[in-house]
């Protein structure tokens, strides 16, 4: 019996570009946290401490959630000072997967520049 012809593949549409990467400046007091310090062994004294995240909300809404403790990161909630759009405003909205990949990339690039950075992806 000859093999059956498979149905033509249907291309899935690209996921909607609804997510954003954001950066929060953290109070330098976060450096007292052993776990935070351990993740940033090449921190250059005097550089900023930062949290990098991605969200489907606006960065402002997400920061407010961190501050309230609603689905928030402990460092962003306890030590978050302000958003730093100078680090993220040039990134356009993107899919969830793209945002998570970009979050990791941005965080690692900032660490390589001597910043102390926390991220979750």
C-alpha cells in the first residue's frame, strides 16, 4: 500500500507583539543580600543595581505590581527605586518568547558591563 500524502502544513501566524522588556533601578542596599551578590561576582563598585523583567502590562503597571507584592519579584518590590526607560525604551513590543529571550540578553549584557543585575528567565 503506498504511503498516504500528508496534509499541507498550515503556517501559524506570529504571536502578537504584546510584551515589553523593562528595567528597574534597585537601591544599592540590595547588595547586602548574599544571594544577589553571588549572582553578580563581577559587579563594578559604583555601578547601578538593576532588575530586568518582561511583561504584557505597561512597565509602569508592572512596577506598581512589584511594589504591591502582586506577582512581584522580591528584589524589585523591596528595593525598586524607579523605572529606567533609558535602558529599554528602544525595544519595541514583542511576543512573550521574544521578550523572555531579550530579558535574558539585556540582563547578561548589563552584567558584562559591570552592573549588578537580577532577572528571572
